C-alpha cells in the first residue's frame, strides 16, 4: 500500500492561517469570560493556602498581578513532591 501524498501547500497555509485566527479569537474571548468558578471561590476564601483541595486537581491556572498566567501545583501535590525529595 502506497503512502498518501502530502496535502497541497496552499491547504497547509490555509490551515495555519485558520489556526492563527482561532487562537486570536480565543485570546480576545478570554478577556470577556468569567474566571473559573472554583478558582474564584478559592480566591474569595483567602487563597489556596487557606482552602483544602477537594477536587483532586493536580494544579490550577493562576493569573499573576502583572497579568501573566502560570500553573500552580496544588498543596497536596507539593507536599508529596517534598516527601519524595527527602
């Protein structure tokens, strides 16, 4: 069985342009969406250091004061990593 021919170059270029348009649309939409309800509740209750993790999540997305985004590991996972290192 012969290998399939690669897609035409113009099809690849159109797909790449569509991808960029979708990513830009998601970026614009993200500014209008409410925060994650669970993360908002955790923040309102004083942050992850004051609220136990009950969902089993390994991490949460956190927006820093400068607007940058990072993934914060949940405390139970951090504690496990610390135990494994020691």
